[in-house]
C-alpha cells in the first residue's frame, strides 16, 4: 500500500509519440502554407486500463512531455486531474506557458480525463454532464491553394452529406477573394450557410471592404479578419460590420458574426477577448487549452452571454460541446477528420442531420488508437 491506495490504482505507464501525415494536396490559408499535419499522442495506463489524449502541434512536444510532464503524472492518482493540471502549469513556468508548452499539457490532461472516464466506465459526455446529445458541425477547408473547381467540389460535398454550414479560407489574394466566395456560394446554393476565415491576413479597414463584398453572398461568419492579437482591430471590425445589413434592405439576413479565439491558451486571453468586446462568437481549442481550459472558457461564455464554437479536432470536441450550454457548433476540419478516421477506431462522425453524436456506449472519448496503421507515420523524437 502507498498513501492508503494500492500501487495499481496509480498511473503506471506513460507514453508519448508523434506522427506526421502528408496532406492530400498542398494546403494554405491567408497567412500559412503546409503539406503535413503532426499529431502528438499521449497514452496513460492505470489498473490495466489505458486512456489517451492528443494535440496537433510540433513533434518536439513528445520529448518535452516525456521529460517534463510525465514525471509529474507517473505514479499519481488518475482521478486527481485538477491537482496534476496545476502541477504541470507550475512546472513549465520558465519555459513559456503559451503555444507548444500549453499544447503539450493539453495532450496529457486529455489523456487523464479519458483514463478517468474509462476507469469509471463512462463516456466523457456523461462524466462532464451532458446538456445535449449531439452538436452541429460546419465543414471546414476550402483552402486558398484550391482551384475554384476543388473548392466547389469539397464544399458542395459537405452539403450533400447533410452539413448545412461550410467554411472556406480567404486572405492570400484579397483581390480574388470576392470571386472565390461567389463561386463557393454558387456551389452550395442559397439555403446553406457560408463562413470565411482570413487567419488574420487583412487589415481592419481592408476587412470592412471585403466584408461588404462577402455580404453580397450572405456570408454569416467572418473568422479572424485581423490577427487575434489585435483586439482593438477585431472590435473595430465587429462594431462596423453589422452596418452592412443596410445594403440588403428587404432581405431576411442575419448579421455577420466576427469570431476568434482558437489561439487562446488560457482563461486570461479568452477573458481579454470578451472584455474587449472583440468577438460575437468565442472559439476555443482543447488541444491547446486542455479540457479544463475549454470548460473554463465555456463558463466564461456563460458569464458574457456569448456563443462558443470549438476549433478543429472534432472527435475530441464533440463530447466537450455536448457538455457546454453556450456551444454553437464544432469545426469539422478536413485535415483532422481525415487523420482521426485514419488513426483511430470509433471516431465520431456526422449523420444526416449534420451533427456529431458521441456514442454513449463507449467509455472516455470512445477512441482506440490504431498503432499498426500509424507506425509508418511515426516520427522518431
């Protein structure tokens, strides 16, 4: 016995690995280009039961997790998530809390939650306390590297699958963006909702000019028109964009929502965004802020009466958004959907209503890692 608990009740095994998977085609958005996506996986075990979590980040997170974070969780009670979360945050004080370090902590903390749920034989949605059984998704891709034909095929494909909201990238060639958005609208038809994401590529005044053009195609969501670090710029765009409705007198259009928040690594950043009145919808990403951070941001959205939207990683976020009352939808991001279906058995998929529905019969996240399939993508770090 140790501290009143059998040693088998503690975390005895901890492993971290990185896999890098090529994209189907070269991809880009308004500010970045890429041809691979890296997933960093954490696996923990207690009582012979395994739990896992992951993040989408640089491969260097794996050795950092092994050297800095595993000594904190190994041999500890897997139910002490709040305590272990706090210890990990203290341990990284001198390494820079945001960015890669935060993503590394998030992967470990998600594995702790998955392990706890599996030990209790509960799906995570029940452990967290569900407020709904399913959550809508929006199809997300439409990369700036796509031709108009590729763009139309991908977006219309999601519509045919029953997803009523789709998002495309803009910002790499601003002068061409209105024509690309018009092509997207033609492809998906009038009733579908069309979103755009500039990834911070525009200036504030440029954003307003392009928002006017996008409103002609009834774009309902304008994500990161300017950098998410530019809260004053986001607020400027948010305060002026609703005036675009005057161009459509007689049409029953909703205002264009300004959204940001995927790079908020902690509650302080999210609070600053809401207090600064910078967004209509706050985004959160548990692969960067952890489940604890995500739930904190969900509570913050309650306090500010602001909708919440999950950024990417749909197999993880389905459970979290079903437990968050202010959650509006989950981003069904093309790269991550492809990877999650490639590397895991049991990933949450959409059904004809365009929603994600976690399987209530499977414990934890309901995912099983396909290690043999992943072996060819493994990075030795």
